[in-house]
C-alpha cells in the first residue's frame, strides 16, 4: 500500500516523518544511495530494522538520520517508539 519512488539518478533520497508516518512509506533506490530521514513531528521517533543495520537514536523535531545502502535487498524498518510506523527501502540496480 506504499508509494514506490524510483531514485536511480539521485544519490540522496529524503524520507519525512510527519504525523506518525514515514513518507514515502516505501522507496526504491540504487545501490550507493544515501537515504535521509527527517523527523517533522514534535514527538521523538526512530528508524530501526530488525537486524539493527538501521538503528537511529531517538530523533527530536527536525533531527535527521542517514544511511547509505551499499547492497541490494529489501530493508524493512519501524519506529521502535511507535511500532505501527513502518517503512521499507528496496535497493535495486538500475
């Protein structure tokens, strides 16, 4: 039910955290792409995957967390403070 975004030409992709959602919730990027999450809520959030490859600290308003995806795969993540908040990064060669 997420929105897929191709970012083959970009080296940086932004994901907003707003109103207790990751937006876009689902993205597709090329290997080597940096994804930057920015918390626009007044409530702390995290970006955390089960394998801890993504493991942000608690982010306050306007805090950022970034991760460069070097290998192909599907990387699901949640906010550990609000586990109903989910997202996924699909990494694919162009």
